[in-house]
């Protein structure tokens, strides 16, 4: 079930079977997305690189669950707003390729407008 359309349909069915669409306006879905993203951050807060490496040996599945929650809300929002996430990502990648040409950005963390 790696196809995004299939995943989106499954998420929509899960939501609709529970009659939750009534609660899912764009603002609240976006808010849920941000809240889940902060739960991903909590796993890494206050940890240095070595602590993160050690933590992931025992807690990778928990981080994966939080990332799955983020993906859930992204796909649901795309479904509800009629956004083709594959197409949006492809366009964003092309835009970033122009903003960050390899010869100017390789090995740098500088924002595109400062390159």
C-alpha cells in the first residue's frame, strides 16, 4: 500500500466512517498537522547528535508513528483541498533546483537569496 492515492483513500475512509469530516475544516486540519510535527520534534528536543543516535536505536518506531501522523494530515488536507501532492512536490523540487544550483549551494546551508 505504498501508493499515495491508496493511502489517501484509506485515510478518507477512516475519517468518514467515524463522521469526522464535520470537524475537518482547513484551519483545524492544518493545526493538527503542526501539532503532530511538534510531537516529532519532542523526540529530539534537548538531545545532542550522540544522544539522538542512541535514542533512535530504541525509539525509532515511536518517531515513525509521529511521522505517520504528520503524513496522515498532509494527505487528508491534500485530499480535501484537491491538491495533487505528487505534482506539488515535483513543482517544488524544480523550483528548489533553480533556487539552489549545485555549483552555488553544494555544501552550504545558505538561503537561496544569499547565495
